[in-house]
C-alpha cells in the first residue's frame, strides 16, 4: 500500500537571468494535464530523499540545490487510484519542493507517465497548470527561489 503523502517538485533553470520552469504532461490515460514532478514517499523515506528520487526517476535531472517550500496541501484520493491505498485513506498530502538545475541538462521523461515536457516562463507555466493548489505551489516556489 502507498503512503498518503507525496512530493511535488518544481524544477527551474536560469536563462538570461530569468527562471524557466519545467512542466511535464501526464499521459491522456493519466489525465493529460501539466504538472511538476510528483510522486509518492516510500515507507521510511525522508521527504527530501523522496524529492531527489522522484526528480531523478521522472526527469534524470540532477539538482544544483533543492529546498522544501513552506507550503503543502491535501486532496481526495480519486477512485482510479483507490486500490493503491489502505481503505481508511481518504486524502493525500503533497509537500512542495523547489529546485534549480544546470541549464545545460535535458530532461528525459518516463514515457509510461508523461508524453511531453517543456520549459516555461513563470506566467506561461501558471497558465498551463490545472489545479489551484499546483498554481499556488509554483508561485510559492518562485518566491522561495528568488530569495
């Protein structure tokens, strides 16, 4: 059974002094929406380690720095994912991370999860995101990386 906690990692690179964000598009069979790097935390795994692992698994990118952002949210377990969780799990909490990667790296996505990726300005990325919590998370990551 999966734990009811996930990580969301927004990946940025700096181009000409401005941050661009990496978004991944889920396969149509998995919703077809744009998102950052997401994934479940494994039993006994620290949140930061989960963020590093998911970043490596989903993009093969190596972070220059990665930081926990002071933002998290919860969402209901959808019926399509219900079988992965214990019967008493009703919602999943997602903890948010921001990371900077070297701008020379190219993402390599897992075709079993995503079918496209793109680097976007903050405004373009915010327009592609669907879920209000993901939008707020990206805004907070941008503020965190600006410090």
